[in-house]
């Protein structure tokens, strides 16, 4: 049935204190944010929606800094926070409050563990559990404008009021299927990832799907170039592509230019990049050129080769069989790049990066048996 929430606008320290006091004793706190990041690396907090039941508090982060009571509410001392598709919200809230939101439950992830689409949107989630159809007319609102219209406020409030009743239904279903501990473990990992976001710069290069085409020295160059770019855009607070894209950095790593003239010839490199960042980029490349061979990463096997494709197909079969048995999407159990990492380790005869936790309980034995079977087939042939 349609919901008409009681909405309280919070833009003064006194109002924030009152909101925190009212929410301090709830067991579950539904949380959402509105933000802008089109022209920045860090999201600009525009609105923070909070509810513990009867009243939705719309907190204006443009007018207020988080106080100690809010930090306790959002942090480990506070209630369990309910969010939907939480990754960017965690970033927004950490920027505004200075704390990582925890403990927390992601209702999108919960829905995936119940056998639904792993990335179900909030509007579909609400319709799935309640039959209500939420309005979409304020999706592209300018949330930084003030004052917000009544329609904007209601739209923002509806983004949290359903989370509480939906979570109660999801939780019951997860407990019945013995999967609540799965969700708690994965949500804990999301919190851990949010805490080490800056440390992920060195691993950004692994996202590129064509990394295997590069020789070891170029892989080392691409890793260092992307790590430099990540640190710079965070420091300068600008979108990645405003500085330099992954595609251009990949081309630079592939070419390994030795001077400004060669750098300017690389596809996608603009004169402005050579002028502003050329010396830094070339310095990074010179360091890579002088690395000893033993300091370089191992060349990655081609995913187009027969041995690679055979192993990947067998591992994907293990995932599909397990997913079918559990009634969940295969991508909930294993990402393609995780399977590819297993294949690479097996081909290079390195320790296998097997899954841990509840995924390990489900998949470690099938994975090991599949790879052992392939090894036996190779020996027989």
C-alpha cells in the first residue's frame, strides 16, 4: 500500500541532536544518501536520509557537519544500518561523518542470496515485496538545490521507509534457508573494503580485461601508471578520465615511450597531457625500464589458449552446478576474474587462490577435483 511518511528536515545542530536522540535506541536504522560526483572524484554529499520507523529525517550535509552523536549512530556503537546497493553510500557517509558505516546490511545483496537478480534495483525490490510502485520523476533531481521541493523530499523519504519492513521479510527467508550468516559475512567484507579503499590503488590495474596481452615489463608499467593516476585523482578530487583514462594508460604501458616525442605519438595521448604530466609519466616508465627481470611480474597466459579455456570452462561448470542446486545466480558465488585467477595459478603451478568462508565450503572441493581431473587427463595424453 502507498506510504506517506512523516518527514523532518534537519539543517540545524539542535535538529540534528534531536534526530540522533530519537534514533539512538532503534534496532535497525534505514539509511540512504543523495550525492553529486559528475565533476569530482569524491562524492559531494547532498542529502542523508535516516529512519528507524515512524519518522524520516532528511539531514542537510551542506548545512551541517556530523556531530559525535551521529558518528556513534553510524559507527560500530550504533544500530544495524540497512542500505541498498551500499558501496557509494558508504563512501558518501564516510566523507561526511568521518566514520565507516557498520554494522550494516545491504538489502540488494540479501535479495541475491534469496535467488533473485544479484543487482536488483530498489524500485524493483519494493514492488517485489510490497506491490507498491515508487515514483521515478525525481531520479535526476539536482539534490544540491535549496530548498528541495515537497516532491523531492517525499521521493528521498521513500528511499528508506521500505527498507525496514523488507529487511524483516528478507531476514526470515534467509534464516529459513540457512543463509543469514552468508549475508553477514559478505556485508562485513564490504565494510572492510570501504576501510581500505586507498590501499586498492596498487590493484586497480587488474581490472583491465586485456592485461594478458602485455609483456611483463608493460604490465609493471601499467600497474604503476594506474596507481599514480588513482592517487592523483583522489588528491586533486577530479574524475579519473579528466586526468587520463585506463585506455590511454594501457596504450602508454604497451608502447613504453622513452621521451616526450614518443609519448605524444601514443594513441589517445593529447598535447595537454604531455605538457602537464609528461615528465611524471616518463619518470615512471624509466623506473620500469630499469627493473631487473626478476622484479617483473610473470607473463599472464592467454585466455584464448586451449589449456586456459578448458580449465575456465570446467570451473564455470562447478559454479553453475552449485548455483543451480542453491537456486542463486552463478555470479553470486564467483566472479569471472576470480575463476581466471585460479586458472592462472593452476597453469603456473602456484598456490591456488581458493575461495574462503561460505563460498569456500561450497566450492573448494569441486574446484580442486575439477583441476585434478584436468591434470590427470593431461598426463594420460
